[in-house]
C-alpha cells in the first residue's frame, strides 16, 4: 500500500495506483458514459431547436454502389455501413422524441434547457479533466 500524504501535485506512482483500482475505473466508465449520453442528447435538442425556426427539407441519403464480391475489406465496409445506418436510425428516433417533448414548450424555454444542458456537460468534462491536470 502506498503512503497517501497530501501533496500539492499527484505523483505518477500515485496516479497509477489510483487508476488501477476497480472502483475508480467503474466510476470513470459511468461518468464518461453519462457525459456521452448527455452530449448526444444536447446535440439532438439543439438540432430540434434550430429546426423550429427553419423550413426542414427531406434529406437525400446516398447509399452508393455496393459490391457483390465478398472480401475482408468489403465485409468491414458492410459492417460499418450497417452500424452507421443503425446509428442514424437511433439519432432520428431520439430527435423525434425531442420534438414531441418540446412541442408545447416555447423557444425561450427550449433555449434555456439547452443552455443548462451544455453548461452541465461542460462542467462534467472540466471536472473529469482535473485528474489529468493534477498529474505532474
């Protein structure tokens, strides 16, 4: 066990010891996941907020030509295409939920919620970066 005397700066050995604990790794994964989910939600809410003041036109998605030949790079491209299509469907579903949630709210209220969301996201990222800033 290491000696945990208060120091103005963390040493590399102490930082390595802290990062090796399962509780800290779990906490880091939990907080990082929350930040990512909040970031995605804020982005979709911002898209809804901006779309309220604009005329929305349907987008044309280019699927491109697909090769019938099965190569390893073709499989990777196909998997990436499927993954990106699933991501797009998820983002569209989330945006639909955000649109329904903000239907009866005014633009000022949505802007206020969006500002608080970005402030919380920025604060969470800043707080998470303090561990790295303290390392010497």
